[in-house]
C-alpha cells in the first residue's frame, strides 16, 4: 500500500465514520423530538400545577385564619368559664354563710 492508497483509505474511513455519526445523530434527534401536541400537554400541565398551587395557598391562608379565629374564640370561652366558675364559687360561699346564719338564728 503506497502513500496515495493509504490517504484514500483513511479518507474513506473518516467519511464513513462521519456519515455514521451524522446518521446516528439524526436517529436520536428523530426519536427524541418533542411534538407540538406534547408541548401543548406540558403547557397545560404547567397551568394546572400553577392553579393547584394557588388553590393550595388560598386553602392554607383560610385554614390559618380559621385557626386564629378558633384560638381566639377558645381563649375567650376559657376566660368566660373561669369567670363563671369564680362567680359560682362565690355564690356557693355566700349560700354557705347564709345557711350558717339561718342555723345560728334557729338555735339562738
């Protein structure tokens, strides 16, 4: 094999390698291409996800407000209960004092 044949063989091998690489690239590109329908579906999913996140955020805000209201109402109810219990305790103490006075009056 002389120098010219070697150069031609090398050129043919390089051209075949280039052609195979280009063909492989074309195949990969062809099979991984995203269609317009898929892009539309992805955009729709992104929109749905965005709406779901907004709904979730609104629900979280509502629940936090509701929890705050309920906590406030619970604190108020507990304060009213303590006041009622104190009033009941005082009323029982007064009733006991009156009973003792009546009992002393009857005896005396």
